């Protein structure tokens, strides 16, 4: 049976996510960053000394892809890595001084996108919209 996808909630969520991703790409392009790189910078800005696997989960990419993202950020001088003294083979990433400045600039760019997104929701409904997104997320991760 063929079904029109347009009214499906999952399809609508994916459309919105895709449009959001494109806007973030546009906002971050002048800084030479991708959304995945921004996610890493923002995460390390909030919580330094994180392992590859933890960052990958928070950036919605695989640990293998995260290795490439971190390497690129390291080469650009935005991130540095060191061995975890508690776990021999594990490396922890943190921002450099340049990385902090770039993360701050990227946050400003991304907040413009967030403002545009939130403008589509009435201020009185914003909390409800966030709660609905949380419920949808929980429904999808539940066993």
C-alpha cells in the first residue's frame, strides 16, 4: 500500500531537521565549520576533556566519523588531545584558546538560526513545543 508521506509526523520532523541542518551549514560556513564540527566545539566548550565516543554520541555521528572531525579540528588548532591518565589508550579532547574563540563565534551564528526557529512558535507555546520534542525523543529511544 502506498501512503502519502506528507501528513506523517516522522516525515515532518525529518523535513524540519533537514531545513535546520541546512540553515546551520549556511550560518557556520563563514567560520569554516560544519554542523558536526560546531557540535564538538560547543560540547567541549561546555564540558572539556571528553572522549571520542562521548563526543560522537552528542554530535549524532559514529565514533569513526568523530575521529576524522577531531583530527580536522586538531589540525586547525581548535582542539588538542591528551592521553587519559585513568584509561591508558583513551584520549581526551579539549579546546585551545583559538578553539574557545571560534566556539563563541559559532554560538553567535547558531543562535541566529535558533532565533529564527523559535520565531515559528508562539512564545506561550515554546515550552510546550520543547516538551513535545522530548516526548517524541523518549518514545523513539524506549525499548
